């Protein structure tokens, strides 16, 4: 009996097994400023919230360990006059042990899959901090880290193209 499949095709080369686990998660830096309580805002304050997301990945000294940092800058202003209500800046890190990911796929893996794993914990912290700061809890929408990664690649390609011209 032969090891080839019935249709005569050769078996595909076996892919390496991806092994990833979270070693630690923590807040690297956080600042919350309740501007409404400090200065007051006139009239009915309907909030308009803006969220900026940045990601960073760093190789650690231990083999196959990486630190992935999700940075959020959240500002809330009144819709009517644009008066600031609060500002929340947070850097949330996850330390990952990653094995079996091919080198050419490591960068996207670290900046897409790893933040996807830590995001629910970051979302809870943002909700708790805004609630404890005197506002309704801010429940962040799910972030599409794949789209974020692709837009960053496109932005870098445009910058390189502009630099070349």
C-alpha cells in the first residue's frame, strides 16, 4: 500500500506547528484626566469620542519572547462646542512566547494576532477607568488589527514613495 492519496497527488509538506502563549499582561503606562470635573462644561455635554491606536512589538532577550504594546489615546469632547471632557492614554503590554511561526510571517503575527488576544483585557480596563473617572463606561468597539496592519503598510509604502520622489 502506498502513502500517496487516492487521487495520486503528493501529500503537502507539513507546516510547522504554531505554539503561542501569553506569559504576562500589564499596564505599562496610563493617564486619565477628567477635564469636565476640573473646568466644568456649559450646557448639555453630548460626548464625541476619538480613539487612536498604535502598536509596537519588541523582541525580548529570552528566546522566542516578544513584548507587544497596544497604545490607545482616547479623547472625549462635546459635540456642540468641542470642549474636552476627558483624555485617557494607556499602553497595555502582553509578553508572548511564540514558536513555529515562519520568519517572514512573524511581523504580521505579532501585530495582528497578539493584540487580538490582549484586546478584551484592555477593553475592560478602559471601561473601568472611564466609569471610575465619573463617566459612563466606555465600551470600545472591536479593533480590526488586520485592517490596522494593512493601513500601516500602505502608509509606509506611500511615505517611501514620497521620499523617493
